[in-house]
C-alpha cells in the first residue's frame, strides 16, 4: 500500500451537480490538518525529482518521508508536478495564518513559521515555478532540480512536522504516515480508511485523480478531457455518463461512500463532472 501522492480531502458539496467556489474553502488553524497538507506538498516534490533523478536522497531520508522509490518511475514527472501545484494551492488557501493591518502575513505562530519554510523550500513563487518547470520538461529541456528547491530544508521541516498531532487528535509519532486517509493513490488505487482498493478501468482512476486535484472536487468536461481521455479525444456527455457509471460501480462494489455525478449546465453550455462523499457506505462488496 502506497499513499504518499494523494491530495488532501476537501469539503464535499451536498447538492447534486453543484461545486463550491474556491473562496468557500474553509480556512483552518488545525495543526494536524496542516501537518498532512504540508507533508503532501513536500512528498509530491520528492516524488517528482525521484522520477527524474532516481536515488537522489539517502535511504534514511526516503524512509522518513515514506517514499516508495519504485513507484516514482510509474508516473510522468509532469503529472506529479501538477499534483504538487494543486497540493501547494490547497495549503496556501487553507492555512493563510494571521496577517498584519497592512495585509502582510505574520509568521509568529508555529504553523506560520512552518508555512514560511515550506514556501521557501520551493525557490521562487510556486504558482510560477512549477508550471515553468512543467513547460521545460515538455519542451525536453534540462531541469536543475537542485536550484528548483532548497532540499537542505527537508530534514528540519520533517522534524517539525513530526512534532505536530494528527487531525483526529492522535498524538504525534515520529516517522508515522502523514498522508490523507481518503483519495486516489499511486500507482492505480484508492485509499479509504487505510485500505487500498485497486481501481479499474484505468480511466476511472485518471478521472478521480483529476477531480481530487480540484478543491471543489469538480470540473468541466473540457478541463478534464486531456487528463482523463487524452489529447486526441473530445469527450461528450455520453462519454462522461459512461465513465460516471464505471466510477460509481467501483465505489458501490467496494462499499465506498463516494459518488460521481454529471450535470449539463445549459447556461454555460458546459458539462460538469464532480465527486462527492455520500452519507454512508454500501454494504455490498465492502472490505
């Protein structure tokens, strides 16, 4: 079971086919939630470099961050970087921290200082640096990973994260798993309550990865098309409905409390797909 490359679980809208706007994501000061969100950002960047430069860290470092080196080669580096950007944006939205009267962030509390260090780990503005790195890779240009991140900060950040509790109130334990308990995972699974379920067919897994990359857990079909169907396919409502059926069958057969929906937004002339958590698990096929 490998669960390091998931996005943190966000809020689920309870109404069919509607998405929460990005500015509705609740701000949190929960240290446990911050621990998971920050670890997700750094693990994603570690996996990205590992996929390009295998063995760049010591064995002890891989163990502390719970990185499975074999899995890094199963995903494209640009895909992992895209997930890293989504993870950072989630961290940036949820843990804004206290600000001065002039609107500048203050780094006086524990979370604020750690947020500063996580931000400094990525050399430059992450929302600019990561897309630029993706562009370089797609253009088959060299990437200087040593200049992309301050890798020397990893041990200090790991030490500080290990001192924080878990979201459910459990005390901090060193070298414990810091990943979120729900969501799609590498190489083709879905983690729920510490059990990993194999997702089939692969297109369902790609859909779940693309939806989990959005804090609203929803997106238009045009935004999902390339990540899910590929460059050469222009999916329509029939294709979306078919994929929704496969996804919900996967959830139902494994007793997982999630559901994918499709809505035709006539006003915007767009087809919307979303995933939300349901009130309870199905009793059929549960593990």
